């Protein structure tokens, strides 16, 4: 990025700081939150720019002094080494961001092949994410769930909200979780102690504050039913739960967590719009010739992404060759190891793409 562009970021940061200091701005909570997030996003960039400028000035002064006093040579060497480090940090901070990194998410977990064992594994995955959310201070709300006979989940949909004003929200951390999660263990239903393999699917998509997709009411089928609890038993005497089917795509969204039918309908519509927007963006990306098919982000959600091996207490993420023997801790909510590995792989790839030569007459394929 050229110096004029950096100056533009510095000016924008200063303007945001001024606006956030205006009490009138905070009368609009939504506007204040957006400004605060952008300010938080720019702050580390501005600090690095200022630090780099200061080091360059100190380096120039130290070189001048070293011409007359050799004792400054060591300081020149130290400052000279810091310049590329800060330049590298600034390059990373200036990498294009995922526009939804600050977003909350909706997550769906569905049992797959494996019957009751798969449903029980889906419940284990849900508990893993619930415990991680608790560790980091996120709020999770179960929107809809269909339980199996043994207490697992045939499918469950949850909303995960971060609630912070920082540049990174839930999506920035969990966006790599979509795909097929495979488990290898002795099921509770297995009488002969044999290890079985089954799987559950995870679908996760951002819940942006502003949804661009418009839904034609004529494309919807809306059904109401009674909220159900464990074993499918009705827990409500009124038809307050809502199921919305988007006829053109076949997408079905249910919500039974809210107290009234109106609230459930509004919440289900919000989730439906977010999911349709995510689908539209993935379809558009698939059509674009320069689509980045990252090793940690693929359009194909059916890809097997991770294996949970209980006999070896091992977790393996197949996209980044991550392997650790702390599965018990991971299921207890300690997801930082695998999530960090995924984020680092994504960061490294984006840096490599940023530094890749632009195709031209001399290097065209």
C-alpha cells in the first residue's frame, strides 16, 4: 500500500476517534457499534504505521551519529532489524479482511450415516461448541432441535453471538468449522466392543447485521406446530413454533425457542435470509474464475474436515494436517489449538497470494 493510502487510513482513524468522542453518536447504538468496530480494526494498523515511522526516523538519526561515534553501530543494527519486522506486520494487518469477520453466526449440526451413534456424536459436537462459547464469553441460543431416542440430535440449530465491539466476532473464529466431522469410537449401542465410524455435518454461516437478500413472500410456505422437548413431547399448548420453507431452494428453517409464534416467525425469517445470502455468495464465488479455494475454506460443505478418534484420544484436521492427542480436552471446549492452526494456515495462504506475481505477458500461464 502506498503512502497516500496509509495516510488515508490514518485520517480515517482520527475521524472515527473524533466521532466516537461525540455523545450524540452514542445516542444511536447501532451506529456507535459500527464505528467502534471499524476503529478497533484500524487501531493496530495505525499503531504499526506510527511505530514504523518512528523506527525509521530513529534509524536515520542513529546512522548519522554512527558516522562520528562507532558506539552507535549496535543501535543501528538493532533498528535496522526492526524495520522489516514492522513492515511484515503491517503487510499482514493490511491483508483484505473477510467482510463478515465481526458477525455472529448460525450453526446447524446434523447427524449423518450411523443412526443413533451419529446423533449422539452430533450432541457431543454441540456440547463442544457450547463449552467453547462459555469459555470465551459468547451467548448461545438453541433455535430448533430434533432429538433422537437415546438423547442425541438428529439436527439442531443454534445462534452464537459474541456481543463485543472488536473487529473480530464469532465468524472470524468459527468460520472453518463447516463440513463433515467424523468420529471413530465404540458406540454405546455396540455390545461386542467394536470401533465404528460415523459422521455428523456442521453448517455454519454468518448472521450479518444487514441482510441484502430479499425474499418474496409468495416463495414461502409457513407452518406452525407445537414446541417439542426431549423425546418429541409437546412442551407448549399452543402452536407457537414456526417452520418456514423457501420453495425455490428447498431451504427449511425452524424456530421454537421464542415465547410467541410472532417472535419465532421473525427469528426464523432472519435466519432464512442469512442462510440464503450465504448460499448466494457461495454460488457467486463458485462462478468466479479467481475463486480462492483455500485449504481451510471450501465451497464444498460436504468435505470431510476432521476426525475425532476416541481410542487414541486424537483429533485430526485433514485440511491443515493438524493432529493432537488431547481429544478429551477439545470436547471439553478447548478448541484453541485446532482453531489457531486453521487461522494460521489461512493467514499464510493470504500472504502468499498477496505476494504472488501478477499474471502478465512475461509470466502468463
